[in-house]
C-alpha cells in the first residue's frame, strides 16, 4: 500500500540541478500540479527531458517562464517563444533531438542499452560530434541513451500499488519515461482501490513507481 503525497511534497523530491523527465505532448499528459508546485518552490537549474516545452502558460512552459530550467532536451520549441528568447539570449541551453530519436534514446536508457543506431540526421548538423557506424553498407548515427534523476508522469488512474493507466494520447511519453529514471513520481486523476484496474489495462506497473501524488480535491 502506497500513501499519496501532496504536489508540494513531490516537488521537494526534485532537487535543484536535477535531470527531470516530464511526460506529455504540448501539455497533454503532463503532470500540471507538480509543475505548479515546482514553480511555487522556485526550483532552479533543472535539465528537462521532454517532447517539447509546450506554451508559456502551459505545462513545461511554466517552468521555462519561471526560470527553473537551465537546459532542455526536446524535439521542438516552436510553440514557446519564451524558450526561443531564452535560448537566443544564452540564458538556457536547448538540445533539439528528432522526435523519434528522442523516444528511442529514452527507451534505450530504460532498457539498459548502450545507445541507438539511426539514419536520422546523417549528413546534417545533427551528426556533428557523433559517432557514425556503418552496418551492411549504410551509415547510422550512434545516439546515446537518456536517463534522469526523476520522472514526472501524468496518468488517468493509479491504484495503491502504483499501477498506472493512461487515456488516449495522454499516454505519449509517460510509459517509456517510467523506465528511465531513478525516482518516478506519478500524478493521477484518480486513485482507485487495488484490484479495480484490470491487469491487462496496466501500462506502467507499480514496481516502477516510487511515489503517487494525491488526486485533485
């Protein structure tokens, strides 16, 4: 049985300077209450690994606007002009990674693999400084795995074992990130009794989840 913690308690588990994976796609599937708590706490120096930085008023965009993020490893920043301004001003480092490559690097981190071979980026600036490996006459980039100190997830349901379900597109990056972090904090919409979630509906098993955040009041 796992007791749920407050968003503020969850934010306190994310130290300044930590590397943090955050689920979601333009805010869909992002743990908004924990992000609000991180902003309220005044977190600093975070490296965020996520699909995107959303919009200035939404999800990860709130962390960027509040000055919590020192570095973002993401697939795009096109919807967040604040991220763009901070990158150009040298206030924030941005590492742009092709979206499929980003997902695979996180998966590799969770699976304990040494990296991913992909043809994406060959012959472009993405390849600069990276090892090229030739397999059966075709060149591939070696993309290194990604792991984090903490993963912050949003889910639809959780039970008190920490088993998680997701709805529709909100599942996006959340399940794969649960595999690739030392501490996994899940923010559910609902917490249900053990046994309510059918086993074949569980997308993230409770053994991967360190903490649950209490449901909205």
